[in-house]
C-alpha cells in the first residue's frame, strides 16, 4: 500500500488520540458493569481492529483499524485498575512497576500476530479473572452510566487534542483548522465541568479526586512525565540519526539506556517503597535526578563521547522510572480505597494526554527552528518529506548538525523546566504512608476472588 508521509503520520495520530480519549470512558464502564465484561469487550475490539488493519486495502480502512486498536489500547487502563482491586496497597507498588516495565519494552505487534495472544488472554480472563460484579441487572447498571458526560467529553477531548497533534504537520498553527476545533473543544470541556459538578447524578470525573494537593500534584506530574517522555524519545531519534548519522538499527540500540533503566528503576523503586513505607523519599530522589539528567542532554553534540551519551541517557531513564513508580503509588495512597480505580485511571489519562502534547510541543518548536533549512512556504507534506530525507544526508554537514543540536537544546530546556516545576510541586507535599483502609468496594458491587469454568465462585 502506497502512502504519503502525512498518511503514515495520521496512522500514529489516530491511534494515540483514540487511546487517550477512550481511557476514562472505558474505566467508567468497568466501574459500573464490572471489570471482566469491560476487559473482554476491549479485547474483542483489539481483535477486530487487528483484523480490519491486516485486511485493509486502502488507507481509510487502515485508519479505522488503527482507531479500533487505539480504543483497545486506551482500555488497557483496566489492567492497572484490576491490580488495584486484587492487591493490597503495599504490593501494588511492585505490581504496577512490573506492568510499567512490560509496557516500557515497547514491543511492536503487527496485526495478525496479535490474534493468538488476544485469544489466549480472553480465554484466561474469562475463566480466571475476578471482578466487581453489579448486584443489579446490566440494564439497571447501564442506566447509571454518565452517558451525557461521555458524549460531551469524547468530542471535546478530540477537538482539543487534534490541533496539538496535527498542527505543524497536517496544517499550520495559524489557521482555522487549528483554531476552530481548539476553541470548540475548550468550550465543550467547560460545559463538561458544569455538568459534572451540578447536573450529573453519578459523574464520570470524581471531584473528590482533586481535593488533596498531593493527588493534584501527582496528576500534574503524570502529565509532565508524558510530555517529557515522548518529546525526549521522539527527538533522541533525530539526534542519533541526524547528528551522529546512525542507521535505524543502531539508533534503536542507542535508546536502550532509557528503555532498560525505566522499567528496572520502577521495579526497584516499588520494592524499596514497599519495604521502607516511604513515598516522599522516592520523589526527593527521582525528580532532582530526572531534572538534572535532562539538563545534561544539553551537552549532547556531534563530538560527545559515546560512553558519556549512554551514561546521561541512562540517568534519564533511572530518574523517570523512579518518579513514575512513586506517582502511581501516591495516587493510590492519597485516595480512598473505593476511589483507587478512578484515581489510577485519571493518572494514566493525564500521562497519555501529556504524551500527545509532548509530540505537539516538540514538533512546533523543531519546525519553527528548522525554517532556515527548509522552504517555509512549501506544502507541509513536502517539508516533512524533505526533512526526513535530509536526516540521512547531514552526517558530513557540520553546519546542519549544529542547527539540529541547537534546536534540540531548546527542547531539552523545555523538558528540564517542566520537570523542575513538577518536581518542586511534588516534593513540597506531605505524603501518606502505605495504609490500606477498611472501606468496602464501590456501592452495588461485590468482590469475587475468581470464577471457574463452571461460573462458580472460587474461594
């Protein structure tokens, strides 16, 4: 299938937008209908999306398949929610770290390859997964879903995120294509806030999650983490390819310092927090280390020794792994047990939103700075293609390398500044200890330890 660079970019955009927007609605459905039916529905959507994408003969069909897969990816938030259901708070730190580690491996699954894994997962979940089963009928439960809130949130969130995701690539920032959806999206989210506070009987967004500074700052930290993570990963590829002149395989290997240290640091941090019962210490170590190591990215240029580069990038991953583990546990420890699922889902949504913004901010800054190399008046798609071709030919052009390095330094400074602000907020809070309160599960639900093949509860 032939596709332009813009079409290829759209494949990633529609996937990330779908994953970000549908996280909270899927989580809300699981709170009302139960974890198992929600998770099985997500797996069914991923199966269908993989089939549609694999059989696609044109770009529109492929985009539909990717959107369905993005929806299922957003539904993967249920894995974290189920961990909060089944595991006590002290152990959640470690288990969530393991989950983050698996996600950080970044394995790329190609459509048909997904299907056997989905089938095995669905069978295992159907037979073994315990979940919060509503005591009333599904029709009674469905009536309690905040459908109006969802109908306002989904298009409003898409309208806000689309300009950030596509401006500078598909269309210019200074255009109606960027301005109109952004304004409409902000208006829609404002209406959503009014609806959630004054109208909704069972609001999808729990206002009590935002009553404690430690929880709010952790949400902010998750967003900053997402911004910095995506911006750094995206533009480290530009550095290794455009400045150092490495091919795709070597560039991928050069990203290993982050992809290895993030999951390892998250697991170790979870184990240490479990043993010491101290969350704030992890924040006091993680945020300064993250801020300092991102600042050291400033010294990455064409002459920096490879060993120094790997050390700096390893420190970035180490700090990032510590803070993501600490923030996840903070969200659980600072909220009531009945709200833990809502809190972890909200945190993941903030992180996903930040990841979308990270790409957008990086693209806007990088495009503006590269105007001296590319024809600013050309068609956006041609500019993007010209830049991708240019990356393969700048190894012997010190002037172009220097411009790329100076542009990347601006991005590193932005990430460093954001990390500094978020770090100051997070370390200034008073943190709770690892206590698992005695509250019961949300109203109208009951805990099942497991459901066997015959549908009988297993004690």
